C-alpha cells in the first residue's frame, strides 16, 4: 500500500517545514549498491545505472556538485556588493583561514569549494532539524565535507570548469597515506583550518591538482542563498521523497523549493520515486553519483536565478544574499576583496549553461571490511584531471600507471627494489616476484587501452624497453614490467615522448620505430547524467 498522502487535484505544493512533519525522523540505509534492477522513473530523463555505474566519458556539461555553483554565486554576489561600495563591511565579517595554497598565475585559479555538514549551525527549534540532528551519524559536533569540488576559473577567457569528488571515493589521506573515504580528510583536522589544509594536501597528492583558493559553505548559508534568490523552481515528473535527507515532493510539474526543501533535495542520496502504475516507491540506486547529477540541475538554475536577481546590482537584493552568507562562509586569507571585484566584473552575465562540468570515472568496490566504496579509474581519469592541472589533453602521470614488476635476471630482490623506486616516483607499483626463465630484453606488457601508461613507464626506464600489447592481462594490473639483463635502472625524470619505441611481437621478436609525441585524446563532449533526474524539466518546459 502506498504511503503517499492524499493530494488535491494531483498537485501538492512543496513541503512546508512549518507544517507538521510528514516523514519519520530516521530511515535505515537501504541502498543495494550494484543492483541493476532499478528501472528509470516513468517519464524521467535517466535511469539508475547498472552494477558498475561509472562515468566512462568526460562530460562537457555533466555532473558537478552543488556547492560549486553556490560558491561561484556567493563570490559573484560579494563582488557586486564590493563594486557597490558595500563590500568592505560584509567582507570583514567573513571568516578567513590561513592556508598553504599554490600561487596562481595567468588569471587561472583553482577554487576548492567545500560544503560542510557540520550540525553546529542547525538549531533544534528548526522545523526540519530532525533530518539533521537525529539518526546515526547526525551528531551536532564535528564535521565532514558533504560536498567537495574544484572550480577552475579563467577570468581572461571567461570560462569555468567544475569537477566533483564523490564523498565515498577511496583515496590515501594526507599526511599518513592511510586509505579512507575522501570526505574524512576534512574531519580529521583538529579544527576547521587544519581539516581544510588536510583536504587541500590530499587533493594535491592524489590527483596532482594545485589549489589556489578555498571556499567553505555550511547548511545555514546554503539555505540563506536559496531564500535570497527567491527559491529554486524545478520540474518533477513524479512524486519523489528521501526519508534520510527529509525531502518530500508530492507535487508534480514546476515547483519552487524554499531554503529548507532545497537543502533536503541537494543532500538527497537515497531518492525514491512513486511509480504511478503500481503505486510503489522505487529507490534510485545511484546514491552519491545520482545526487551529483541532480545537483547539476539545481546548480544551473541557481546561477541563472542569481544573475537575474543580482545582475542589476540591486543593493537590497545583494544585501539580502551577503547577509545570509557572511556569518556562515569561510574563505582563505589570500583571497582579497580586489580579487572578488575583478572576478565579479569578469563573470557578470555568466549563465549556468556556460559552465563546463566534468565527471570523474569511478567504479564500485568493497573494502576488506565489507564497506561499499568508490574507486577512481586512474587511467580513464587523466584527461579530466588534466583540465584542472592545466596540462594538455593526453598527458599521463605516474599515478595512473598501475604496474606489477617481475624479475627475469636472476637477481634476488630486484623486482622489490625496482617496484619501490617506481612507487617513490608516484607509480602504482607492486612486486610480482621472480621469473625462473631468464631473458635479455626488458619487456613492458600492457592491456589494450593502456599504451600511454606503458609508454610513460618505458620512458621512465630510459626508453629502451620493448612494449607488447597483451589482451590476457587483468584490468587490476594492466601493465606488467619484466626486467631483463639489459635493464639499467629507473630515471628520476622520463625521457621525452618523442623517442624510438621498441615493440615486441607475440613471438618475442622486436622492431624499432621512431614516433612523435603520444597522440592526445580530447575529453568526450557529451555524457548522460546518472540516476533519476528529478528536477529536470522536459524539452520545451521552462520553470520560473
């Protein structure tokens, strides 16, 4: 039996936090990760993904975390306020963190934008407090990074690229190198600044991305921004709910979300939709990846609403927005009011559809303790990460090379020694032990599709090793290095890509060819959003 409350004429306004709650305060985690039996919501733009839901392509306008868009909105709003002569007062009210950041150059800057899930700003008297203060893990003290994203802002060319890091992404946390979910990096600090620095260092070490500026937003600030722009209109084909975040939308068509409802929508990782035929609730299996997709929809509308409201530099409207964020916003101490003014002028009139969003290719996995996590497909992620590194497309880094080292020279311990040296240089190297049959040539075998990774390893060895494609290799170890008696050592820096490559045939013979630089591959320009896209209007429908 459906537990949907009765509706009037099939249309119920957005949930009003001032009315009696229509939901239980807690809900068990009922995700079935990897299930392929969740159909698309009738009439929705996308379906829940199959077992290994991963983003195989780099999207042009795909997934980005909500706080990125909000961070840009806040910065622009503060810029407008500053231009209007009001910014000094409010700017000095914003909390500043002294952080070790990379120096920016050429007008291109990477902003790390974090959505803090600290409950310290949530009052028990709030109408929706039960969604934040009750249930497992909903303590009022402490914080984690609920949303992590990097915005690469190029003020000269007026471009913004965004990438979101799923909170369940399993990575080495700095400075210990112990693997954990990335959102714990923020929680491990002794205070907010220490947590921010730990996260900055983790992103640099794991992904090779320099961070130039830092923005942190909490729940209260997010709600204030939504109210300041007059709410966010979204389209709902079906009735949806999320008992965990407290989001209930029993109206269909265009619905305007207030601050409380918008926050519950943005935090939704266990979304369910009502099948109009069976009257049963069906859960979106995409969890955090689906949430990122829906946040993209929300972000674009948020930016457009903010530009429409604040683009005219209406002092009353700007005051409303900045007043709602100043006390609940943190910036790095190096971000000056002059920087904000310049940024605001550069991006005045910038719309949500102009933002280029990128998705990290990830896949489902499980820890030794049985916890469900996400892992990065390091090879496939290179072109996405290169955008934020400022590197040309096609550039390969040691961190994307997963290699097993075997020794065929008869020298005991050689494989362990070489694997350790490669690991020092950033390669994901392990020892594969010794091979009883000795050989003269050093050989690099690679799974088709990993030629660029194998070539980087070859150049790190001085460019003399032969390369051989091998379809029998496993994706967990796509590159195998077999050391022959001709092996001379590992270089501190790889030789240039434009060198002679020796390719071994299946029979073991080899041929030499002179090649130019490794062919670059442009990121894919189109990809589908993941999960149930509640909030996305169908073609021809505009919610205002």
